[in-house]
């Protein structure tokens, strides 16, 4: 198996991730050109929803780039990419509501979000550790006792990475569900316009599913290698 098997896993993972990225770009490109009937920008949408949910302490700021939108729980800031911050497109409003969904999760103590935050330092370390362990196992030979030790340690490290991706899924899906409900409840988007919200956020959610699938494939490969 060795590096040849790993290369195959990476090719499959790249195809899955590439398909997810294309879907996101297609959906975002389509709905970023369609203005919302309310005329609210992404920034105005975020501010309105935050204030209505008692989160006036959470700031809304622009950030450079495209689709660089995120919520920073440490600084309590919703950061929207410049296009989404200033424009009143269906896509921009949808992304803004999604990021506000994360702010609401944070304020309400949403368990999967707290768990993801707790896992992050461990996963960061595991992400730096697993490949050197894998590389050493290949160099030493997976059939040797030392090689087996390294590959098993790599399996343990990568299992933490997969767990992080799995925990991320409910966090992102819940934020998207909240976004759809908030946009329609507050009349920011009509039901028809909110269909665009579903398409944009579903495409974005698939990128997290793709990451989890790629991690699962890698872990299965490492497990198979440990039993070779």
C-alpha cells in the first residue's frame, strides 16, 4: 500500500472536495447577482438579527476576500467578506444570517459548538503530528514493530481530526437551519427568495461533508495499513 495507496486516497478526496467547491461557486455566483426585495445588505441583515436576539455586543465587520465570512467567538465579531457586507444580494444576506447563526449558538451555549471549540487545540496538534508519524512508519516498514507503533499512533492522531470534522457538521447545519428560519421570520427574504438561501447554504454544507468523507477515507487507509 504505502504512498501509492495514500496518493489514491488523496486523489479521491480532491475529486470530492473539487465537486463541493464547484457547487459552492455556482450557487454563490448565481444568487450573488440577485438582489433581495428587502434591499438590506449583509451587514444590515446581520445587525438586525443580532439586535433582535439580544446580541448588540456582537460587532459586524468587513473582511477582505471572497467567501471569507466567519464568526469569531473569542472577539464576538461576525466578519463578512466585503461583497456580502456591502451588497444586498440573496447570497450575501444568506451568508450573513448563517454567520449570525453561529453567534446565536455561541450565546446559547450550543453543545456541539462548545465541543468543537474544545477539540480545536487538540486537532491542531494532531494535524501536525499524524503525517510525520505516517512517513516514519513507511520508512521503517509497516511490517516492523517500530513501523506498526508509528502507524498506530498516526491512526490515533487522525481519529481526532475525523472527530472534529464530524462534530463540525451539526454546527454548520444548525447555523444554516437557523439562518433560513430567521430570514423568513423577520421578513428579510420571502419564501421564494429563501429557496436561494437553501441552495447557497446546502452547497456550503457539502464542503464540510466532503472534508469529513476525505478524512474518513484517510483514516480507513491508515487502519488498513496498520493491519497490513
